[in-house]
C-alpha cells in the first residue's frame, strides 16, 4: 500500500507544529528496497527521495533522511542491509529542504550521530525550514536541529578511512535571490 505524505506532523515534546507541504508527491513516501550502489555506498531512501549510507569500520555516515515520517523506514532499510542505525556516527544533508531533513532530528535522537551541515544551511536547519529560500513559509516544515559541526567549502569529513570533501554550490542560493 502506498503511504500518502503527511501534510501535518506533530512532534511530541515540542510545542511547535511542523507543516510539510500538502502537495508533496506520494512517491516521496513510497517504500523502496534498499541496495548496494557500489563498494561501501548504499541506497536506503524511499522510491523518490535519495538517502545514502556510507559504511566504514568505525561507524557509518547517513546522507539525507527524506520526509518527517521516513525515520522508521530508513532504520528498517539499514537493518535489511545488515547494518544498525546506532552505528551511524555522522549525519549529512545535501540541502536543508524538508524533503532532505524531515526525519533528521528523529534519526539523530535514535542514532546519537553528529549532525554536520554546510554553514549556509545552518540557519534554515535551526528554524526547521521556515526561512528556506525556495520552500519556506511562516511555520517549520521539519523539527529544528542545531548542527554539531558547520562545514565550509573544502572541509573534509573523515571516518573509518573514508574521507568526504565538502564542495559548496552557491549557484542555487544566488539563483533564487
């Protein structure tokens, strides 16, 4: 059965209400079987929202979390591949939109991982997407989250012999201003 996206999600323990856009395509919530892409890189997202797991001997890196209700699906996808969400040490996002950050706060709580984000996305992440240049509005679209580390263009993220380098793409921000 296809799960329809939620237009309103309430997070217990927080006084605010989070609104994901009502016109979010149903494919963004549709389950998708996880798979190995190549080497230690795995796809653990939904049918239409990419979430990636990089596995290392010292812990894992999760990139993106999809919509707010995707946390349990991602956890299940990681388990299906034989890994554990609690082995996740670093959380990253490719951008601070609701369809990349929706479940990030919950995944952070479930895993205890450190959240690292491009410095230009920190304010948007901190207000739950309210100030998102393209999709923001007056209400948060996901549970706000404070980064554990701000990333700058050229920064390196290292874990278990794996190194990722941050390359900031400023064209997106300038294009919409």
